[in-house]
C-alpha cells in the first residue's frame, strides 16, 4: 500500500514536470514528437522496402513456376504425339505438381502484393500528415514568436508613458529644467550685451565733434581758412540738421 502511494506520488511529480516542460516550450515539444514520428516513418519505410524485396522474390518464383509448367506441358504434348505415353504420363505428373506449386505461389504473391499496397498507402498517408504537421509547427512557431513580439511591443509602449512620478519622468524634468536654465543664461547675456550702447555712441559723437573742432583750429592757425569762414562753417554745420528737419516737415 505504501509503495502504491509512493508510485502515485512519483507519477504525479513526473506529470507535473512534463506539463511544465510543455508549457515552457510547446514548439520544442511538438518538434520532438514530429522527429519521433519521422523516425518511426523511416523505420516503416525500411520495413516496407524489405517487404517489397520479399514480394519481388515471390514474383520471381512464380515466373519460374510458370516457365517450368509451360516446359512440362510442351513435353507432355510432344511425347503424346510421338506415342510415348509412359514418358508423357511421367511429365504430366510433374506438370500437375508444378501447376499446384504455381497456384500456391500466385496466391502468396497476390496476398503479399495486397499487404504491400496497404502498407504503402498507410506510409504515404502518414507522410502527408507529417508534411502538414511540419507546416503547422512552422506556422505555430511564427505565430508564437509574433505574439511574443507584439506583447513586448505593447509592454514597451506602456512603459514609455512616463510621468513625473517615475524615475525616467524625474530625470526628464531635470533635463528640461537645465535646458531652460541654459536658455535663460543665454537670453540674459544677450540682453546685457545691449547695455551702454547709447553712452558709447554719445562718447563717439563727442569725440568726433572735438576732432572736428581741433581740425578747424588747425586750419585757422595754418591760415588755410579765416576765422570768419570757420565760424560760418560751424554755424552752417549747426544749422544744417535743423534746416533739413524743417524741409522734411
């Protein structure tokens, strides 16, 4: 009784392990069964080849029996025509035995031919089923791989829906903050670069005016122009922009 319980427990464990292997890689299990069926079919084909050799041997025996019977029948006719009935009777007895053996061998040949054709039909049918099974395994394998890929893609697409609460979302937020800070620094630097431009322009205009005055003084001292002309030029220079403004108006 204890041994029976242990045996049932062991069978249950073996069945559990088998189910686990089937569930882990069903394609491999189908391929294993297919390979085993192919091996059996190969053995069946070899047996069929040997059986065909037997059929061919019986066929040759029938042909020899038929040739012997034809020869004996010809001898019986020949000796009857020659009037030798004793010799004809002896060959007639051999002919009777030969025909009996021929009938038995023909019956055996017919039986073997029928059995061979039946086995051939079974093997051909099994070969067709194996071909269909091979295509089915390939289709299941492709479908299973495709379904796994689709599941991984769906999982990946779901994982890509990051929010701020995830590590990826937090890292993304930090990167965006750093990008914003860098852009802000660049904007501030650009805004600060415009400070003091008006002062620099006023200083440049003042330096230009002082340079013009220095040139006039040089021309006056050198006698290139009279002081009156220099004053008129200065007055015209000062009035020029005002006249141009009035004219534009």
